[in-house]
C-alpha cells in the first residue's frame, strides 16, 4: 500500500471525486473535502445536524452496522492489538498471515512527529469486491451486520478474493486450507455477546474504537459525524464503501 | 605541607578524571520495552539540546538503562503528572507527552530495526 500522510499531502481536489462517490458519502452525512495520494485517501467532514439526524442514521443499511474508527495519531505500534487478534482468532505465526496489522510511514519533516502508524484490517465494505469475485460464494456479506464472512467449506483457495481486495486483508490459512480474514471477531466474540473486537479491547492507547454506525449515540457514529472534524477512508478509488474510518485527535 | 599539597592535587585530579568519565553517556539510544515495546530515549539528541546530566540524573532517572521500566508507575499517567520524561515533556520545556505519540514511541517495528543492527533510528529504508 502507498505511504500515507494526511498532513503533508497535496489535496487533489473534490472535482476529481466521481459524482457517485460524492453522493454515496453525502448519504452518510459526510461531505468530501478532498482526495490525496493519487486517490488512495479520501477525506470528508460531517454534514451532520440534529435536524436530519434520525433521517440519515437510516442510511447505514445494516443493524447493527458494525464499524471501526481509528484515532490514527494515537497509535504507538505496541502491537497488542495484533497479539490479541492472533490469540483470539488463531492466526498462524507465519509471514504474511494476519487479520490486522500496523503499517508504518516515515514523516521526517512533519510537525506531528517522525513517523505514523496506521492500523489496518478488513474494511467490511458495503460494496465489497471480494464477495463479488469469489466463484463459489465462500465469502459473503452478512445480511444483518454487514460483516464480510467466510464459509471455509466452500473456499477452493483460488485467491481471487485476495486480488480483489484493495486493503490486503486476506491471507491463505494453511491449517484451514482456506482464505482467512478479519470478521470483527464475529465467531469468537460478538456472537457470544461481547461488545467489541479483540483488537479494540486490547488497545491501550484509545486508537481503535469499535461500534455501531446505525445508532446515533454510539461512539463511532459520534466520532465519524463530529462537526468540522476530518475523517477519512483508505483506497476510496476502489469504490467499495469501506466501514473503517480514520481520524486524528 | 608538601605532602598534603600533593595529596590534594591527586585528589583533585581523581575528581576531574572522575567527572570526565561520568560525563560520557551511552551513544546508542535506550529503548524501553515495558509496559509497551519501543519507547526511544537518545542521550545524544538531548545533550545536543544543551541539557546537563544533572537535569535528569538527580531525581528523575538513575544511570542504569531500563531501570525505570521496573517501576509500576512508569506509564503515561505519571508523565502527564510531571514525572520521568514528563518533567520536561510538558509543552513548555519540550513537546508535551500527550502529543506526538509516535516521536517517543518507535513501536515494535522501530525496536526490532534497532536490535537488528541499525544504530541510528534513521538507517532503515522504506
């Protein structure tokens, strides 16, 4: 993935954002303020006002509409999230196998510090490429929660989904003989009544906030829709409508 | 009398050499790994800012690498209260400890790079 630095990037302008993309974000109560890094980052601010609040909370099609927002500048790469994920979801200890990881980018001249750490995981996209290209429907979008799930019995290991994923969020699990990916800890935590993912739970720095975008009083909803605060998504050009947001502060 | 003078001179010399060796600080950065992995402290960077040894080595830190991380209170909350690094990293003497997280925190990746041989945090490529 390209290096990312929202502070020092040149805004390539809203006019370069496709009309459909702009409409999609507006529906979510977010006005696009620009794209950066050759279109790999799209930033937006909330158009939220209490008058139409109830109206657009409905625009999140799932219930609960699980989502994560990352307070990116708080990430210290302690990697407790990764360790918790591995332990919870039995991710094998081999190179390239992860459900979530931390990217690093140098920012030697930035006021904010010399480096930035960027946590990444499956974006549980509203319009996922992976499910569209899977020939056996082994990967699919859960109708209720919107989580992108795997039915490993159907997976033939063709890795087409891996190529289709703009977030590098899938790996082949030799033990399962199937592709494995982040499912927001659906089987290991959420379906058992836990309220958050293992990674969010383990984060000591308040980076990963997990929640439900269909509820207005949810911390994730509130952060994403804070007035005048920029939030952004990664790889908007893929047009997949990700459900993982990033912000600072 | 002469003998006393010589003794004094020797004592003084010993003191001076003692000071000289005390004034050498470790070149390589110290990387804390508890409670979290990868917090960097570089003597060189701090000495270049014109700080004296005493500013840190009277009550803030002992002259022993990774001593402080044995204390249960070596956490951000203490820094915010002005302890340890927070004595200076309070927003007036130096950037505040609740800002620029990834300046002190080089993380698991940064710590690994340093232990894999690079002496300079800057030597890695991207």
